[in-house]
């Protein structure tokens, strides 16, 4: 599994996303630049310039027309993917830590930081795709359709469940909440991870009925979107920054590593900067992929399940296309199931 | 159930509560008033009744006895007279301190004054307390004898069907006891939070697990690890069991302060640091003030002598009948158990004595019939007298062998585990005191006259030495000159020694092999001998563990033909940050661990077989301590053991089958579990899908409600589904020529 090394950023990566077709990969880092890459060969397609601060988050609309980014310059920007122009800027009082399109692309949520007397919020924005010929993309509503305020513990990450029925948010205190995206009402809040161990990532399964959380408490958990029941737990030996569910094969990929501030006090062999593969159903660790020389900050899997990419504190993005053995590997029990 | 010490008994609980509220001001104000100063008074009864004029005579006579236990004077004795001018047969005596008063009660009560009169001494306060009417029940009430309760079998763990071993694991705030299950996860027996405050320790035969608390030491045992014994030594820091588990020594840097009402400790223990306890009764036998150990002999005095704790302060003889303590440079005091009286009423004066060691086993020297225990000690050069190593026989206190040594800078005494040899490691300096060398002088204790063999001198300093348990071989590690303050760990050399083959163990000790350019510093013999691990521990950069076999069953190197050893390196294992190596008591497994007490990187423990195959790795956060539960000595006679060894093949066949069976069962269990988990998962997915479909219907949403909006409204790019144009550019180098122009 030879990786393609993408070195287009000068600072540590914050998030990477494949588009729905899997041919493009978008990466954002603390260096204010948004990059678009061909996932097949790692060629850089272009950059989206305009942010004034570290870019924390990126998401692609399901139809690969619009790109949303959230940044430490307190804005969410909407870009025309094809032309690279910025079609809309929303201003927020604080930095934006996570953006996510709803499954059908009609809405965008933005998680804002708690700072300077402002509470953390989740804002929901309506997205207009114009006339379908890439015209009128700049006609977006100025005000969010909804604002959810997190009174207790600020939200760090959030995403949409199936049918955009719920907004699922992970919190700083290690809990996960379920909100109604229409009323903004909190439907449930479950202390999933250890108390005060921040949830660093939430990623959904392809059908969005369940999702995976990655937490500082060194574990990742698979939860049902409907009732927030913990379905599976994947324990590891290092704080986790990102976790992703692989389509096609029943795996999950976890990434993390010794917190960046602690790394200097330990040797490189100790950093645990590996992507870890677990079997999604059996919760066993199957393998590790090394390569980064800093903690893994973000992981995303190709929607077809043929590749995954990881972005690290070291400033590199590594795209790995899976080998045949990856697809062949199967537990005896699974094989039996297949034969039936 | 948090089995912390404070919940151990009512009384302890009470203390704890009181500590929380500071009512010392109230105490000062109210409490003492009534009895102030009265605790220095004693009342003496049983005196002869005398007329006034002979009163002074009696007092003087009495004073002789009274002064034996403390300071008092004629004025402080008050003997009241009645109307008839006769004394009443009692007197009040005031001592200087309450301690003296207590001592008087203890020592003078019941002492005969003459043929007719016997003293009855009580504290005045006690008489106040109990002497008044109604304070004590008139009728005798028999003390209630507590119902006999069957105690747990203290050696129940020995009855394990698979002869597994137990270990105690201390990590974070929790201490647990587990069964070793080879490569499978260990099976938990008990796991308790805050079980100990400092550390845990097994007794030498594994009967008790000791936990150490600020209030004292608590012993646990039996199958459920229930409370067994309690030794309330406040702020205890170090503990040591006697070899047969009969006694316990505890030490604290803080002198004990005995408070009134303490049921176990008496004024006897006040101000002491060390207590020797009888484990059976839970009572202190005797207590001592600890001697401070000055570092290094005074002659070397370039380093300021530091105060060091001499530990173990008391060293036990193998049969537990004697315990000895050294006053550095002066004497060795030998105490006889179980009374803890000084053997022969005096300490053995040995000028300059620097260190001593008991023989770890009861030895019988050739030609010596009476029962004896041996101890070895050494004294440095004093004036023109040479340094001396000597062996003393106890109880006769006879010196049975001495050896004079010159140019000695330090000596270490190493007994072989059966007491067959003592290796005296002598660090010698040249006349100029510049270069150092080490000599090994081996006393053959069992042979007639205790001959001494000198193993050829080693040029380098020996930093570690270890005898093979129950064997005749040893391993040592030497190091060359190390530049002080160098960041690089010093290079060391590991040398293996074995006796020549000459019928039994009679041959001289010869070097088998030296392995140069190592960094090793630790030697860990298997408790059964033969296998030894030479490791680099407590190092920042090296973590190698070499597993050696001393009786390799393969081809032997020609040069080592006539030595009773066949050395073979079986395996080298690395364990990052290793700090400790612990063999299980059977010598089958060995655990290497990295404790948070030394550093905080990658703490945890790894389990290996004796040959270095790693069975499991257990990274554990805040891992502190791993200790195997020792086993008591076997009941099998030597012949029976031989028999077992002879038939090992047959037994092992049985065990192999058992193992295979266990693996099969485990595998089936795993497969079954996976099947179950998988089918549950599939069922969950199906159910979820159904619910989702229902919801879509309910909302009146189309099947593809989740698909991209734009794709539905006006798909862009690659409009024709299923037909995609892939443009591929292929560059090929057809020819390459190189021309030189000009």
C-alpha cells in the first residue's frame, strides 16, 4: 500500500474531505489555504484563497458544486468548487470549528467556538444552488435559519443523521447530543466518553444510521444515530483525533497520537502516530499504517471504500489506495456468512 | 467496599473522625483540668503498717526500689498517717514524668518487698477511675468468648488445578491479585481501589499480602484476601518479613508517639523507629531506635557522609531463631527469638565492622556436629591492622574462619542460596589508590576447614554479582573506567563462571565466557537455576534482555569442555524502559516491567517464558508494581522430585493435551462469540433500515431523499449516467540521445 504524499500545506492539517464521487480530496490546514487534489494521483487541482486565519474545517456539498470552510477568522466561506471563487462569507462572533452539509446538501451547519463571552453555538444555514448552471450561487440567505446554543459544554464537532432528522454533536465534556434541526431542541444528551475528555471527531456511516466518535479518552465509539446507544467500542492507547468508517469493508480507521504539546518530551517511537484499523463488528485491532511523524489530525475514507487519506500535525496528507489483500481479508465467520 | 485502612476497625474509624475536626482549643480549655499532673502519681499498696517514727525508714527503703524505674525523691513520697499515728499501708509517689510512672506500675506491681509484703502499684488516675464505688461492677461477669469462626485456608491458592501462579499488580490507585494465564489475559481474583498507600509486599512464603498505610501495616490472606493481621506502626515506611513468616520488622523515620488508649503500642514503644512484631499474636516483641548509617568509611571521606537508612536493619538467620543488627563500626547485636533477648546478654564487639550477612540456609560444616547458624562480616583496615573477613558461628559466637585482606576499599558478601559458598567480592586499590581491581574470594563453607579459593583478579570494577540459586555458578558484570558525567551509559562486560567438572562441585571456579561491549547492569537468575537473564535496566537508551541457558543441550564449545556449564544465548528481547525483572516462583515465566515510580514512559508489564518468548504485552497506565506470589517450599522429597523429573515426558504429554484442549475450547468460544456478534450486527442494520423506510413513507419522502439535491434538480457534469469518459495521458520515452556540442 504505497502512499501518495501530498505536501501542499505549510502547517498542520486540520481536516480533509473526499467529495461524494471520491475523485477529489479537499484539505485545510492552519496555514489559511484550502487545497483541492485529484485523489487518484495526488496532483493539486488548485487552492481557494481568502481566509485570514487558520482554517479549521471543510465540507463538500454532495453534488460537488459548493465547498464550505470554517476558519479562525470567524467566518464560514462558501466556494464555487469549479471556479474557485468565494460566493458567500458568513461572519460569526467566534471561530468556526466544524462545518457539515446535510445529506441532501440543502443545509449547512457550522459549529462556533465558545470564546470572548460568547457561548458555543451550532448555526444552520440554508444553501441555495442557484439555477443549476452554476449561476446565482451567490444568492444565499444572510442569516442562519436556526441557532442552537450550547449552554453546558460547548460543541466541538457535529454532523447530520439520516434524512437530516437529527443534528448530532460531540461536546468538550465527552458527551454526545442529539438536536432537532427544525426546532433546535435538544432531544438527548449522553455521556458517551469519559468525562472532560473532548470528542474530536464525528463521522457517519454511508447510510447515516450510525456514527463513530473519536475522543481524547483514547477510545472511539460507534453509536446509533436514532437513540445514541453505544454499539461498539474501540479502545486504543493514545488520544484519538479522528475516526472514520470504511464503506465496502467492515472496518474503522482511527488516528491520533500523543498530544502535540507532549510530543517533545517523548521519543518518536512513542508518539503512536499510526492509523489503526479495527474490525467494525468484532472490535479487534487488525493492523496499523505508519508514516506520519506527528499525530494524525484527520482521516477520511474514499466513499467507494477503495482508499483513505490522513492528514497529520506534520503538515502532510497521505493518500493510501488499498491493496487486494485489504479487500480479501475476512474473518472465517464472515466468510461463512457470505456463503449463506 | 473500599478496604482502606481507616475502615478496618471501629477504633481506627473513630480516630479518623476526630482528626477531621480540630478541637485542640476546646481540649486545652476543658479536658485536662481535673487530672492535671496526676498522671505522674502512683499509689503503692501492700506496705507494712508502721508507726510514725519508722515511717522515714520505710520510705528510704522503698525509695531504693522506686528509683530503679524513674526519678523520684523522699519529698515526693507521701505516706499518710491515721488517727493512731500509724501508717495506713499505702503511699503516694510522684515521679518526674508520666512515662516513669507507667514504668513503675509495670515493673513494680506484684514485686515482693519482703516475705510478708508484696507491692501493689497503681496509677492514681486509675484508682480515681475504677476505685470509686459503682465504677466497676461488683459481680464478676465472664467475658464473652467469641464464637469460633472457620478461617479461610491461607494456602488455598496452592490448590489450583492447573498449578498456576498468582501475582499482585499495583497500578494507579488499584491493587489486584490475578492468576497468570500464560498468553491469555490474567484472571482476576480481587481488585480493590486504594488497597495500599505506599506499596504491597508478599510474605516470603506467599501466605500474606501486606499493604502499607499511614496507620500501619495490614496483612491479607485466604482465598478472598480478607483481613488477617494488623500492625499499627504509625507512618510506617519500610517492612521486612522474617524468612519463615514468623515475625515482621517495621520502620518509620518518625519516632513513634504513643498516645493513651492505644491498645497495642505501649510506652515501651515511645520514641522508637523500629518494631519487631510477632505475626501470630500481632503484638510487638521489642522496639528499637534506628542507627543512622554514615555513608562510606571515614578514610575515604571525600564525600560528605550522608544519612542513610540501614535496611534491612535487622537481618534474620535462616531458621528465624536469631536476628541481628549491626552498629556500624562497633558491634553486632544478636537477639534470640521468640523472646528477643540479647544473646549472651551482650552485643558482639567488633571494631570497625562494616557489613554482615547471615547464611541464607542452615548449613552443616564438615566435622561440626552441634547446631549452628553462620554469619559473615567484614572490617576495613584500621591503622596497621589488615582488613578482615570473618565467619561467626551462632549461638557460640565463635569465629570459625577469618581471612586478612590488604588494600581494600570495599567488600561485598554474597552467600549462595544454600549457604554452600560465600563469595567475598573485594574491591582493591593499588598503593597509589589510583587504579582499582576486584578479587573474588570464595569460601567453601561445607568443606573441611572452610578453604578459600581466590578467583583470578579482574581488572575492572564489578558492578553486579549473582550466584545461581541452588547451583554452583555465578554471573558478574564489570565496567571499565567511566568518564564522570558522560551521557553515554558505560560499556559493561558480562562474565559467566562455572566450576570445573571434577566429581560434584569440587572443581575450581573458572571463567566460562565474557561477553564484551554490553550495557547490561542487572542479573536475574531463574529461582530454579540454569536460566539467567542479563538485562539493561533503568537505562535511557538500552533495554535489552538476554536470556541465557547455562545447560544448553546442544553441542559444546571445545574450550569449555571440562566446565560444568554449556552456555547458550537463547534470545534477546527488548522492552522499552524496563525497570524490573521478576521471575515467577517456579521459574517458568518471567515478567519485565516499567514502573511509573522510575519514569512515566510506556509503563506496563510484559510476560515472557523462561526462554524469552513474549507471551503478552500489557501497557498499563500508572503501572507501579508487579510481584509474583512466592510459593512455600515443596513437600516432595528429593527422591520424589527426581522421579518426577525422570517421568517428565509422560506428564508433559498429558499437559500438552490439556493445553490443546483448552486452546480448542477457547477458539470455539471466540468463533461462537463472533458469530453471535455478527448476526446481532446484521439484525440491527436490517431493523434500522426498516425503520428508516417507514419514516420515509410517513414523511412522504421519495426513496432517494438523501441523494444530492443538485443531482436531482439539474445534474452537472457527466450527465449520461453509466457512461463516463476517462481521458488519460500517457507519456512514453521512445529514445534518448546525448550529444556533446561544441
